[in-house]
């Protein structure tokens, strides 16, 4: 008979959560049960070191690992995923282990704002601003009296019918608006503002307000659900004006960093529900509420939302079984999700809001890529263009106005800070760029955040920079191994070397910020996946690298990429630098267009239906290309000469 033990999790501010677990379960399993969002991108295999906690009291069975020094082990630090519970426990969760929840970002950098402004101007020129089908109508109704006792609903509809004239579609009143109507009429002395949505078969009044000095906001949401992080933009649907922008970590990260781990988790009892709650209740809903506070609106003022995500994330968001995505012949449950009601999705918005998932085109190329193809403009260009979306799934589109081909590779979460001991998302405290002095090996980092912000980790762009600089300076070799010594090179008791980008006294965490050989190895596999996917797709179309006339780099991995370093390490093809363009979060931009425009939704659907999908996992030669690319820069030096 197994014993039950109580595990109490304590975070900064003395916030506590507790749960009862059986003897032998790990601290990570207890954290999942208690809904404590520990980072565990390796899915509890003990390889990433992200789930580092401190045992304040109680006993656990845990061996020392390379992620915990002897000194830290003696102070009670453990990896949650490798520590079996043997008694009642109190566990302190450091901020670093909660990074994907705690570091919600409610702001946009200068470069993000510039990219967004340019895209918004382009949408305006295409007629895709203010095309949401929503409008505000100001009405004055006659007051009821004994001689005119018409009901409130019929009184409102009769006035609207008169204004709309003959031939207009049928008109309805949502239950939500009906519940507000009696009080709104009397508070406004029978003068009200109505939010009306035009539809193909019916026009529907979604909301009513007492007339005020200014019109109510008609808001929309653009949502990008990434495997590692989620970004959401709140916008005014009538003007296209952004009201607030934010990002946070995807709470599903504790079930594994990649989509295959999530799909496997979804097949376990209750797994699909756990994954849906993790992204909705722990990430998206709190983020939307924070954006509404910043934008000064109520969530029920959100009448339209567009969701762009890879195929697996779209399934999990909607609670649809994704199991068959990983089983040959890799068939999703749907490509096009249609238009859903807000109340069916679990999001906090108007219950009758339209929620529109961007269409997918394959098992591993989803709506985030159709959205990115639209926002990058690749679909309408004459030049042969390559779109590269850097995320946990590396996704590519090649073509022009005549044809488009897409494929996806499993890059892993390195570009978003996962599987990297010092990795983090591109938010405050992240090193987003870094140079190194060749002689002294001293770093020159640039850190996201206000002046004086201390470094907390490396985001994707900083990681590319640092590895590129280490290779340029001859500090690491083609295999990513350290070949120089100095005060910046650390070797642990297991013989693994690392580069100290910032010493403990300089960091936010109070620990050395170290990029290890293991981290470099994980990154090299990620960059190898990207380059080999590019090569395989071009070869399948009988093109050479020189055929690429423009390259558009997308992904929220930092303020931009040092393309020269990315080429140096063999991540991107050796092409003239002027052909490369960083376009930020192209998936979110595409979702922004969909949220604000019915015409944009139609165009994205056309794009998705016209794309050809290349399944790399079954393509002969891809694995050979991948193995060859897992060096710095490549086994074929002529490709980068």
C-alpha cells in the first residue's frame, strides 16, 4: 500500500499551492498536479535543467546531476523531474523555473512597432482595414407608455428595420444583448448605441450601451499560439489601431518542448484536457485580461478573434484529438476550422464573438505559416522568395506568385530558449545580441529591458550571436567544443566546458550565465534542421541556393538576427546580406489582418488551398542533409566559402 504525502510549493511573495501525491512520484509530477507551471521542455528527462527547485523541508530521492553543482545540491537544490518524493515536503520554486508564466510581456519594441506600422499601411492600401463586418449604430427610441407598450426588443428591432430599408438580411438580437437591453434603454433615456455584425444570412446585434459622449470600442484579438510562447494583439476593429500587445509562455511547456511530446501527452487519460487548460487558463486568459486592462476595455468588448498556430497547437487549443498527426499517413482532423463562437473556445471575450482559426496545409505546417505567407507578401511577389519561421517547428515557404511550397522541420525549442540551460524567451532580461573580443574573449551583450536591466538568459537572437562569435574567435571548433582557455571558459567536474557570458554578480539570477557545450550541441541540431530543410526543398524543386532572390526571416526570437553570424555558423545559405529581411512575428501579423478583415480571411484561405506541402520525414535524402549540417558551418565547406 503506497503512502500519500503532501507537497507544498512556495514561490516569491509566499504564494503557495499544495497537493497530495503517492510515494515515489517526482516533484515535477506533483507540480503538474498542483498546477504549478514549472518549465520542463525536455518533458522530464533530466536533460534541460530548467525545472530547478529548492527543497526547504522533507526528503526526496535524487542523484546529483551536471545541472546542480555540489554546493547547490548541499543547499537543497534539485531537479524536479529526477527527484522522487519520500515524505511531506515544502518546495521553493525560483523565478527562473517559472519563467514562462512570470515573464508576461506587455509591450512592443521599436523594431516590432516599425514592422507593424509598415504592414498596417500595406493592409490599408489593400482595403483590409475596417472590413470586419462590425459597426456601431446610435439609435433613439420612443418611450413606452400605456398607449404604446411594445416590448424593448421589438421596439429596438422595429427602429432598426426602418433604418435598414427593404432587402436587408434578417435581423436578430443576441441573448447577451437582450440581457443588457432593458437597463441600457432606461439608463440612456431610450438612446442607445448598438454593436451590429453583418452576416451572410443574418445581421446580429451583439451588444447595447446607453448613449454616451463617445462610442464604445469594438475590439478584436490577433492570437499567435506558438509551441513555446503565445503572443496576442488587442486592436480596434474599426480603425485597425493596436490597443495593447503582449506575450507569455505556453503553459504546455511542462509537458514537453515539441509537438510530438504534446501529442503523446494528449493520448494519456485526461491529457487532452490538461493540455487545453494549460494554454487557455494558465496563459491565454490571463494575458487577454492583462491586455484589456492596459487597453481600458472589458473582455466583452472583443467581438472578433483570429488564431494562427501550427496544426498541433490548433488542435490542442480547440480540444480536438491530434493523435493521428504523428501516425502515417499523418492526417489532421481538419485544415480549415471555420468560424467558431467565443463561448465555445474558453477565451474571455464576447460569447457571440467570431473566432477564426487560420487554415493549415499539412500535418506540420499550420495556420501560422499561411498567416506568415500572407503578411510577408511572398504569395504575390515576382521574385523567388524564401520565408523562414524560426520556432520550435522550423517552417519554410519557397516560391512566388506562380507557386508556393511549404515544409516543416523539428528544430526544437532552442530558438525560443528551450533546451538551452541559460535560454529564455525574448523578454526583459534576455541577451538579444552579443559581440566577443577575439583577444580577451570578453563579451559585449545587449539586453532587452530598461537601462540597467541585468541579464537573465539568452533568447534566440542572442544565442545565434554568441555561438557565431565563439566560432569566429576560435573559442569553439566545428563540433562546438571549446579549444581555448581563459577566465571566461568554465569546465565542470564532468569535463563539460562552457562560456561565461556574465558572472554571478552581474546577473538577475545571482548565478553565472553560462552557455555550455551541451547547449551548443542542442543549438547546432536546431540550425542544422533549418539549413537541411532549405536544401531538401530546393533540391526537390530542382533549384540551387543561388535561385533565392529574397529571404524573409520571421519569429519572435529577439529584435532581429545578425545574419552574418547566422551564415557563419551554417544556419542560413551564403547569399548577399541585402537579400535578407527580418519581419518579426509574421504569424501574429497575419492574424491581425484576419481579425480586422473578412477579405483577409478569404485571401488566406485561397493561399492555403494553393500551397504544396512537402513532408520531410518521408523524403529520401533529408536525414543525410541533416547530419551534414550538424557542424559549424557544415561538412561541405564549399557551401559557405
